[in-house]
């Protein structure tokens, strides 16, 4: 079975996974239904580390295990440590000592953001207004992703001095300087770009406002507000006052909720395997939970309970009644909703293949700029499994079939965690053994994905080696 993970959260150990067909004609007998705890939400975690560093507080962040932390989060931890922020990790918690605005030190070496786009974009905003220069690098995938549109916005809009490679990508040199007030209009809805502007806006000589064409996830705004920064939000415009003093206590605890984007894959496993599942303590931020509405509109019964709010972020329990209800109608996803389901489109596309009728994804060209070109990767993989699909410049059209039996033996994930997880779920419906090599890529957001999947579909169907 599974070996080699030990206390090596940051390494990319080799991991191969086999998804075995369901040979039993009877529904498999599973352990009693127990709630599954998801990995912490990495979007919130990155922000907590970065915005927490700007406070003067000691922040305790309870964790279930070091091994459950999404690998992307380590990129942010290492980056902040190299900027002089004391961050300590133990088995049960991460403790961060905020250094306050202006409290960072110049890094002695370049900062490697690894695979993490959120780390890179948020740091660009944070570092643009420092009194020192820094250089950011990334892995092969991150080095292909666009950085120019953010650099141009900060350079022309706030007077930053950010230099990119000739192709407008990483490595990035950020010559920190005093920034100016400004009004920024984002060309596309992007939580990463919006957050970068707001972080830069804490280091300017006047108010900075940022407007996006459509609402994207709003964790940054919520956290800045909850920590006492002077931020006002009107529609899709947020305005931040520079040198906002945070009002957090000397010491506090922040529980990062479970990642609703990771939940989407387990929910899909429940749908595919006709299983009921319970997920506890899941983040329920309204800008992240849209895919639940999409699934509910298609017929799936979903119950949400035990909802409470902490630091401006709702969290609660999600119960999927997959044994008695399922998806049937094709999905309706309007262009305005795309930013709200941006990370769920891979798994929604897999599920749409099993719904009779046509599901159209449009206005989703941003997916070409993710950890892989997700439009191209989805079309390629769905076709490889036998799905009827038509590619468009900004999306695709899936012709779903409720009797669809996927056929493919080897899953290609393009180095993209969400592709690996989405197609592992599709593999559950094949009649043959399906393999995924280098499956440790899932650790980017969900290190225990295959173990948790085994809880839902039965341990004998998932072999990890
Ligand atoms: C993220 C924002 C999204 C999302 C990404 C994480 C964030 O990207 O795709 O996985 O944490 O801000 P956008 O910047 O396109 O909204």
C-alpha cells in the first residue's frame, strides 16, 4: 500500500495510483458513513499567512497534520520566512508572528514560488511597495503563466517598478518603492490580481480602488475587513486605505476551513458511486460555493448544516444524498458565474459527460492560464475517454449521455493537480483498470486525496504505490 510519505510534505515522492473497476454487481459494503475532513482551503491559507504577516499579532493556525497542508501553501511559508517573518511549524499548528506593515527584510536570495500562482501574484502586490528589491521565480508551469497584465497594472496604475522576462513572464524583479494612489480596472475577473492590487494598496500614499468586471472570490476583502483594515466594498469595486492599521489582538487563533474546491472532487465521487457523503467544516464562502447550486439544479440533493462564521468566512457541514438522488439534467453555467466556479470546471465537465444533454462552457478563456491550459487538457482527456466534445476558443460544448461508459487506461494530468483528481473520478466509471503516474501532483491542493477517495469508493478500488 501507500509508502514513503513520512514527514516529507514538501518533496515530490513518486506515487502511482491504480483505479480498479467495480467488479461487484452488488453495491460495495463501506464503513459506516463518517464525516471526512478536507485539507485546509489554500486560498484562505495563503492570505492568512500574507495578511497575518502585516499585522502585529501572534497567530496560531491549528492543523490536522503537516502532511495535510497543500504544497502550494509551503511556497508562501518559505517566501515569508525569507522576508524575515517568523513562522514555526509543528505537528498540530503553524504559528506566525506578524511583523507589521514595513516590517519585512530584504530577502538574501530569490524567492521560489514553485507551482503556486496565488503565491506569485499576491507577493508581487506585497513586494511592489517595500523598501527593497526582490526576485521571484517559479517551476516550469508557473514560468509559463501570464504575469505581464498584473505588472502593467501596478506599474502604470500605482507607479510600481516590476520587471519581467522578455516574454512577460517569470522570473520577475520587483524594485520596491513608495507607491501612489490610483484607480485600477482589471481586464478580467481575477481574485489573484485583485488581491495583489489590494496588498499593494496598503503601501501607497492614498486610496487605491480596484474594480473587476465580474465578482471573483473575495477572501482577501473579507480578511482585510475582519482584521480591521480600512476597506470599503461597493459591488465589484474594493477601495483600500494605505497603512490601514490592523486591529487584531496581540495573539489569536484562526481556523482555516476545509477547502470547498477539494470537496468538489469527493462530492463527484459520491455522485459517480451513488454514495452518501458527509464533509465537515467546509468553507462556504458565497463566491466559492456556486458549483453546489449547479449540481442541485441538475437534481442532486445537498444538505448544508451547522453553519457558523469566523473571521468573516462561513463554514459548515455538507451532506450529499448521492444514494437516493443524482445529477440528471445538463449543467447551466452562465458566463457571469464562470469566476465563481473557475476551479470546479474540470470536475463539473467530467460530471456533465454523464448527464443527458448539452452542457456549454463559454467565457472561460482564463482556464488557459491555469496550472495547465485547462481547456485544451480537458478536451484532450474527455475525448480520450470517449466523450463527445467540441472545443471553442473560450470553452467547449459537452454532449452528455446518461449511459456513457468511459474508456481509457492511462490518465494524463499535464502536471495539474485538478486534472489528476477530475480524471481519477472519471476513472471510477470505467470497466478496466486505470492508472495515473506521478499522482503526487494532487498534493498541490489535496495531499490525502486518494486516501479520502478510498473512504468513499472502497479501499480495494484504489491502489497507491
Ligand atoms: C485563486 C484565484 C483563482 C483560482 C486559483 C486561486 C486565489 O484564480 O483559479 O486557483 O486564491 O486567489 P483567479 O485569479 O483567476 O481568480
